[in-house]
C-alpha cells in the first residue's frame, strides 16, 4: 500500500441542511459551504422590492446579539416604508445574526444589508475572511461550485473559463436561502475556501437585496 493511498487528501465539501440550527455544521473543518434551502416569505419579498425601488442603498454596522434588533429597527425607521414585511425582515435578520454569532463564538459581527446593481464580484474567487453568512432577499443569489470542479491554481490569474472545469456544475442560491461560506483568513485555511461569485446582473438591469455577516 502506497503512502498516498494511506493518507489521501480529501477535498473540502459542501452540505445541504434542512434547518437553521444545522448551519452549525460549517464548524467541521472539512466543510467549506453549508446551504439552507427555504422558501421566500412574501411579505419580506414585497418590502425588499419596495426598498430596491426607493432611494435605499444599504447600511452596515457592528452588531451583538443584544444590540442587533434595536440597531436594525433604527436603520429601517429611516425609510418611509412601514409594512409587516419590515417587521418580519428584522425578525429574520436578528435570528440569523444570533445563530451566526453562536456558530462563530464571537461577541460581535459585521453586518451589511446592501442594494446591489453591479457585477463587482463576477469572477469566481475565494475570500480572506473566516466565515461569511449570505442571504439574498430579492434577486439572484450567490453562485458557487464544489471544489472537485475547480482549477484552484487558476484562481489568482485565470479567467472564469480556466477556473471552472464544468460550468454545468455551478449552483445558485435562490432568494431567501441562506449559506455560510468558509474563507481563507488564516494559513491553515488556504486552499479550503469555497469558490463562489456574485451573479452577473448588470446587463439585465436587475437589482439584488443582499444580507451579509462577516467573522
């Protein structure tokens, strides 16, 4: 038996999970993406669309489990849009923030809600964070691909065509679905971050409402 067959190198892999609490499976160091599929809430979707057709551009803040609800309420109160969808969106963002903080074990997180209309991250890449939670409330979701279909050595200088071995294997999160992505913030994580990109939308004149938490 050869050394390589005894100590085979396992590629990082993704997991599809059935519930919010299962997002904690990203704690497995071999998992680089955890994907929770869920159906959109119509009231939240309507409020999100209203934000995107208004002057709203987004906000960012540093939140804790104790402060996040009040902070979000203050931000959304700046908008003239007051619907049940706003209340439900705050509830959802609070729940996801608290779950993310529980997973990371950190006292605070950086929180972003942005209206996106460009193709800023259309190239497949990895990022230099530890963990990131993403949920697109309105519009096309984040695209990602399992590691076995990626030429990692092309990530630095290559184009998408040289990075991706098989474009039919690219997956896309749907609106309201939640993903936690592993990044490459520390040397021991290099080569394990999930390869992903923002969906190209500029040529379609589309917008996205994207919620993000960074650790």
